[in-house]
C-alpha cells in the first residue's frame, strides 16, 4: 500500500475515534446564543488576532468609531498579510468547510458575519452539531475568570485598567454535559491579598482570614474536587511571572499574608511559590492532575523567557506522586518538555494549542516525541474559545497525526496495529487514563 493510501486509511480511522479533548476555554452555549458574534468579534476572540498584532494591527487599529463594514475591510487587509500561518488556516478552514462560505478574504462584512451570527444564536443545538461533526465526546474546560478578582488579575497582569463588572459564568455552572470543568488556581496563589480571598469566597464559598484557614481549606478542597464538579486543577501563572517555583518556608508565606496588599514583590513571589508547592503536594495525595501552562503566551501578553518546562524541574522532582500535564509542550521549548516526560514518570505532554501555533513543527515534534517518549503520555486538546475553532484544530491534528503514522508504517518503523493503538491513545485513551474519566467517557 502506498503512503498516500495508508494516510487515507489512517485518516478515516482517526475520524472514527470519539475524542477526549483535554483543554478548552469554550464560552457556554447560552452565552453564545445571547451574544452578537459578528466576524469582527469572532476574529478578536481567535488566535488569529495575535498574527494581526504581529503585522502591526493592534489595539489602536480596532477603532470603535469606525462602522463595522469599513472596519472589516481594514481587518481583511491585515489578514491577507497573515495568509501563510496556521492561525489563518484555522479561520479559513472554518469558513470554507464548516460554514461553507468560501474564501474569508473575498467576503464582505455581512457575508462574513452571517454564518457566525446564525450559528451562535442556535446555542446548544449548534454546539451539539459541531461537537458531533468533530467527534469530540467531551472537553475539559477551563473558563478561567468568573469572579471580580480573577478579571482584575487578568487585566492588571497586562497593565490594563479594570473597573469591575465583568464577572461571568464558571465552568462548573455551565450544565452542558460534554464539558468537564477544570479549576484554575491562579487566584489561590494571590490569597495574601484581601481581594483574592474575596474571590475565593465568591468562587468556592470559603471565607478565610488567616494562612492557617487557607491551608485548611486547600487540604479540604483537593480531596473533594470531584464532588465539587472539577476534573483537575490548572495554573496559568506563567502569564504573570516565570515558572521557576521554589520550595519556601511557611514563615515567608505568613509574612506576605500579614503584609496583604503591601507585600513586596519578593514576599508575593514567596507566597505564590509556597501555595504552588502545597497544591502540588495535595494534588499528589488526592490523585488530582495538575495542569500547567508552559511556553508561549497569547492574546497580546508579552513574549518572555522563564516559561520553559525546565523551570518546573524542581517542582516535578519534589512531587513525584503528582501528575503534571505540561500544556502546549512548552512551545517553543518543546525539547525541554519531551526530555522531562521521557525522564520523569509524573510528567505528561499535552499537544493542546501546539498544532495550531505551528502545524509543521507540531508534526515534526510528534515524530521526534514518538522516538523518545512513551506514547501513553501524549494527549491532545484544542485550547479554544469557540467550538468552531476547536473543530478546525482537531482536523489539523488528525491530518498531521495520520501523516506521521503513515510515514512510520511506510518506513517499517512501526506496524499498522501499533499505529492504530497509538492514534486512539493520543486522541482518547491516554486522557481517560490520566484524568480518571472511565465513568465520564
């Protein structure tokens, strides 16, 4: 059988696998239904907006006083300069294959907005249709911000003003059966601040006034996480600082707690480190997966060093019972993540987002990883705000996974049966085993 025929066979088989998607930021069906999701809104909430920033179409160019049809023409001009990127490919694929609307660069504002507005208004019916077409059985969803403090942290971390009033739905309240909530724990690492403790009370109903009470609550929280509706915990602290977490003395955390909003940068850092180590320890004791954002930032957050997986070496080594899922495989420092996953039994590789950042590198990385890392430690996720975008990300993942497996069969590196097992494992079985989803999926 030729490589092309093998590819087609594998691609069809991969399409039949009911995917367990390990990471999304989906807005909820009811939120989509009540939104006005025109093409401008859609572009601003997809990764392509970062490519627009890259070519100089940033915040100042999104003028609110410009009529939408004219603004879309300006956006299209900038989009044309990004037509080579995987982010653009995602947008184009949505419009050509999912919406059946043709080339996005040839559509005027009304034609580009119509399918997005129409489908979003369908709410749950549209989500079901896209999830069915993608063959995604369930998605682990980190909604991120749902309290005033979490939104304040998001905006303050980017140096933007925040006046309040943006609180929204938490993933555990979505009541969409295919979403499995993940608890983002960033706000817990800021609980030396009174406003963060107010966020804790708003989000989880816990009122704490001392470090002792905070520690007691966290020791209660992790073993009861599933009962509270969560499938795991996730840190996005890599958007606010580096990932070089160090073991700290409790007295250092106590000093930050007493200082509150007046805590020095070093005191704040010590508190964050202390809480991350405590959460890691408790996650290991309770069998909770600890997801950590590693590598590139998005949506206008500045590029920085210090976010590579190697920064987490001490945390992973000091918590051997804790399963760490390294998101995005640390791109662009993917070799670090692969080396750690090969060497450490408690480190796993998530390809979420990576397949859309750079499709070609994701393919090469998967080739390399399958030579080094046990395939049982690799998972996939979309990491998207819109279900349409996740569908496109998954299509790209299936394309490149089929190419990799077909090449391995053609070269005699792997036999066909092993490739079938690996394909199903990466798209489904590994996630079920890692997150303990046997009853959910």
